C-alpha cells in the first residue's frame, strides 16, 4: 500500500436556481468550456446539459438545468421534469441565487425547497460584481440565517471571482467513486445539439419579447463537404407572423442570425462551416406532444 493515497471522488453536481440567476454562465465557468448557452433573457436553458471535468483527484460531472418555473406550456413541463430527473441523480446540489436580486431569487418557496434537500448543498450568491460589499455582507447573513448548510459562497460567474474556490469545495463534497468517463470526455451530447443551441442562442440575443420562446432549432443535415462542414438547420416558429419577424426586412434578420451563429459554430467545431438556415412553421409546437418529441423535447 502506498502511503498518502487519497481516494478518487466522482459524482454529479446539479446546478439549480430560478431563471436568469447565472446557472449556465457558472456551469461554463466551472467546466472551463462554453457548453451551455447563456443570455440576458430568463428561461434560456431548456434541458439538462452534462459537462465533465476530470483531474487526478476527481471526476466532476456538472449538470446545468433549466430555471425553476411554474409550467405554462407542455414545453415547460418537459423543462420541469428535466430538473426533477437531474436532482434524482445528484450527489451534490449547487443552488444559485442572484446577489443583486435576492428578493426575486431567494424567495420563501426557494428557501423551503432548498431546506428539504437531503444531499450536500452549496449555495452560490452569484453576480457579486453588481453589488456593494455592504449589501453583499447583509445578503450573506440573510442566506446563512435561512439555511442549515454551512457552504455559502459569494461568486461572480462573469468575472470568475471565487469560482476556483467554489470548484474546490464542490470537489471535496463529492463521494468516493470511480471514473465513469475517459479522462478527456467533456460531454455526452452530440455536436448537432450544440449547433442547434448556438443558433437558438443567437435568436435569443437578436429577437425581442415572445419570439425567442416560440423558437426551436433542428439540424437536418450535418456533413463534411470539401473543406467545410455543411449544416442545414431549421428555425422552427409557431406562427407565420413570427416567421416574418425571424426573416426580417429583405431577409436581413435571418442573415445576421446566420452569420453570427456560423461564427460561433466555427469557433466551437474549430472548423469552417457553411450554414444553410431555413425558417419553418409548426403551429403551436410548444403545446403539442408529437411536435415536442420531434424537436427532441421528450415529454
Ligand atoms: N454581472 C453579472 N452578470 C452575470 C453573472 N452571471 C451571469 N450573468 C448574466 O446573467 C444573465 C443570465 O445568465 P444565464 O447563465 O443565462 O442564467 P441562467 O440561470 O442559466 O438562466 P436560465 O437558463 O434562463 O434559467 C446573462 O446575461 C449573464 O451574462 C455575473 O456573475 N455577473
Ligand atoms: Mg441557463
């Protein structure tokens, strides 16, 4: 037996919190790769995403989830079930609250939900770059007084402040366990999924009000053609009027979305891409089980 051997740790760290608290931004920062899309609009994330980080001591399987919400559509029920499923497989729960909006993100309902968690619980007060030290101190006291967990950390997912400390703490809280994935595995999702998400992110950034919420993206073809990867993708909307908005005057909006999305995808795939984007209507897809299944939201 070697002296001084520490046991290898592994497990799922599930990131939860109300919409827009910065879960996906923090998840990306913890994993060290921009795997999950993050935008200023709430309810950006629709399904769980796995991001794996392996070092000599541990394999950390981070799971990003959609923001907790009251389901208004079948799509929301899918999002809700994604959170529940993720929590079932969790070894550690990382709950986010927004330090610049404690009242909106650390509600009575959230406090009682967190109080019921039987697993190691870490609460990250995110967006500390937006608040004064005095306000932060008060917020920390409030959160400490409301929850039994001793693991409460201020962070900024955006600037990276305290993210390494947070990662170290999460690693120590994992149970002893084996390596589930080869060391260089980053995720389980296929490349197509990330392509769809990057196009969807662009629609969230470009389009206003309800339109992004009525959008799904589906890659139809993905193949190498000469020196480029040829991608044919459909932007799905619910109504003809939304189709007009996505296309824009003389196609200008779709052109901008396409150009920006292509650049993102090229960075992600590290390869030149030809992106062939189309807009299609599937009437009320958010309410139809059959359409949701077709679009990869298994309900
Ligand atoms: N100033 C500041 N902004 C942040 C920080 N973390 C995230 N944000 C911003 O907050 C917004 C929401 O971030 P997301 O990571 O998409 O939040 P989310 O919790 O994943 O949101 P949903 O997927 O909609 O539930 C984005 O505009 C981020 O850039 C932070 O530490 N500081
Ligand atoms: Mg998100």
